[in-house]
């Protein structure tokens, strides 16, 4: 991954507003990003608009 792409990702992450317990926005963004890089991930809802994201690389379990 090139430095420019890393900066774009970081900029996108810090611009996502999650102040009101809305982590789903970040989980969605990261899930899409991982998908474009062929990284398996799974979102786990813990409450409305609150999700955890688990990603697997290498020999990790695939969903």
C-alpha cells in the first residue's frame, strides 16, 4: 500500500463522526476497504448502529 493511500484512509477514518455511539459507519467503511483488498471480515452488531468488526488475514478463519 502506497503512502498516499494510507493517508487517504486515515483522513477518511478521522472524518467519520462516531460521537453519538455510531460505530457502524466505521465498521462499514473498514469492511468495504478490507473487501477491496481481499481481506475477509465480519460485522457483529452489539446494539443499534453499534458494530464490531473482525477481520482475518493469512490463515485466519474465513466467513
